[in-house]
C-alpha cells in the first residue's frame, strides 16, 4: 500500500510518502489511522481520530469506514480553507 502525506502533515511527520505492508487487521481508513497513530510521537498527534485530516483512497475522497486494500494509494492531507 502506498501512503502519501501532504502540506503540514508532510512537514510534521517528516515524510512525503511511504510504502507499507497492510496488516491484516487494518481494513478501513479509520483502522489505518489508528495503526499509524500507534507509531507514537507526531504520528499519534496527527492521526488521532478527532483530528481534522482528509483522506483519499485511489484519488477518491474517503470516509472513516471506507475499505482499503493492499494495492491502494491512500493520501492524507489537512482540510482546505479558503476565503
């Protein structure tokens, strides 16, 4: 699975992208966020369930219950504000 991090998430995590092997217990976007948060440090802060982070799976906007698969591309980015 390919993970992408954009904008301030990339800056805080010090990582623009990575490839991971999806653990069998990680089947949804919410479970992926919990798994990443378990890394500790900035990962915990950024990936908390109550944090406003947008997620796209294969370039389609996703929700917490969106299923994910081994070959997916999952992108994380902060909400966009305008004015």
